[in-house]
């Protein structure tokens, strides 16, 4: 039986959720919120949730406590959800918060994939629990000055997607090295990015971040992987007086490691040498 919804649209009470999802897929959309479905169908919250629960294998919540859904098209049934890059923009628009694809996930989009990455890494402005939907996993990192960080739209993406610039990606890889496998892994990921890094944009980023200790480590990494011009640009930016720091802050004993005078870095890396 067809009924008229409060907004004047005609819908079928039974099967409204399936029709709604099919319509979204036809438009190339793989997300929706509970409010959007209720607005479109005219269903109450209880009725809307009841219909959505019956759509096993076609729609799934992005997390148990959030009324934001992913539509699972036929091509994504084997992994249980669309890939994260298909829906991150919609999700953060719904949250009303900033984000960008970051770290190794961003590096892989720029052509650097030294390690197979099973988790999509995303930067945002405050903590969010990791998401696992089907076989799709998203891990979040926090940056308080995220609104200032240079980003760009990922070209040829299946949906709009914000990604850190190559320069911001390299800086983040060093800053968050402890959480992504260590400074050696960060350097390994940065090396294929070198042709994409621009000195002018690097200087701009250093001014935005204004984090000398992370810049010291980044300069050391650039020099260790043979990027002399980039290393020189970082060195020229650094203040005249530097505090000695460990290259990898996770190791507690530093006295036995040599200090690299130029960067005032204690080289406790197992792989990076100057």
C-alpha cells in the first residue's frame, strides 16, 4: 500500500528501506544517516530501525552507537563494506569535523607502499575509536592544528576525499613514527615520496607546525635517505640552538648512542646512518 509521507513524497511502507538503498546506489552514494532515511520515507525512528535491521548484507552501521550507515554494493559483499575512501568524506561531513587521509595511507596514494597496509589511517581533531566494518578498518590519529595543515583532494578517487599534501605526509610520518612501526618504517615510507616534495611547501609546513624537535628528526631522516636539498631546507629553518633529542623516543637508554651534531639527534635507529 502506498502512503504519502509528511514531505509529500510517495513511498511504500513495506520495503521502504530497500527502495531507499537502491535509489542511493543508483546515484553512486554508499552512505546515509538514519535521519536522511526517516526524512525520505516518512517512517518513525522505530519503524526505520526495524526495516534497516532486516537488510542484512545490504546496509551496516559504521559503528554500533552511531546512526550512520554504509551501503554494501554487490562488488563489496566479500569484504562486508565499501572501502573507507568511498565514505570518509560523507562520514566526517555528518560528524561536522575536519579530517584528512594521513600517514602511510596518504603515502600509498602518492605511490609509496613499502608495506602492505591493512588499516586506513585518518587524522582528525579529537579522539575517535577505531572503526571496523566487515574487513574494513579505520584508525584515527589526532592533531590539534588540523585546520591549518595543507591538504588537497585526492585525484581520481571514487568519492571526494581530503588527503595531506606530500610534505605534510612526510612530516606526519616522522611525528607519529612511534605509532606506525618506528622511525625506520617512517623513513622507508618517505623515501619514495621524495620526488613529490617541494622545498617551498616544506618551508611553509615547517612554519605552520612550528615543532623544532620533529623538524630535527625529519631533517635527519632526509639526510639519511640522501635528500640533501630537503635536509638543507629543514636545517635552515631550525633555530640556532637545539636541544639534543633521541631519533626514536621509544627507547629509554640513550647514552650509548652517538649524537649527530648537525641535528642534535641521538641516533638510536637500527637502520638509519649518516
